[in-house]
């Protein structure tokens, strides 16, 4: 077989690799900031949904974050143990688990508010480039969701 046959297997020809590596490096930058407020990155993105939504069921939360219930359940349990959220089952349908933010969880927002601003300063993209990247990544996520 010719070397051309295996060209698609070269690391530098993969779209997935720079996405994976960039994601890991960005999350690494978040780590010290999130440690100060005692959150993991996954807990942080869950809390961002609660700071906006206040109350949501686990299924819809998973859809928003592209996470399955096997990943979300321990995260929600940990956040509940910290006093940031409360889980309960709907009386009319006990299969549905609702989660809502507590006052303590809401007050955590004050400590987290500067994190996005700091992270923007860490990524060497112009505002237009960042918007374009955001658009393209969301386009990929939406197309893969179907």
C-alpha cells in the first residue's frame, strides 16, 4: 500500500486531536480558579446552568450539557452535599428528578463571576475569532446531537 493510503491516520490530519488537546489545556487553566471555590470543571458548568435556570430536571440538564445521567448523578450528589443544590422527585411522576439551586449555591456565583473574564485573557483569539470558534463548535455539537 502507498503512504497516501494512510495519510488520514496521521495525527496532524485529525480534527479530533486539536479539539481534544485544546479542551484539556483550557480545563487545566480553569483548575486553580475552580479550586478556590471548591468546584470541579463539571460541577462549574452544572452550576452555570443553575445560575441561569434556577430549577431544572436531570434529563434536561443532561441535554444542555451533553452529559448522561451516569455522569450527572455523582456531580449532583456532590453539589447537594456541599449545599449548593437540592434534588427532589416530582410528586406526579417519581421518575423525574428535579434539581434546584439553594441560596448557598446562588451566592457562589459572586465568587465565580470573574472566572470567564480571566479565561478570555488566556486564549489568544480576537473577539471575532472567539465568536467564530464558538459558532463552529456549537454547529458541530448540534449536528452530532441528532
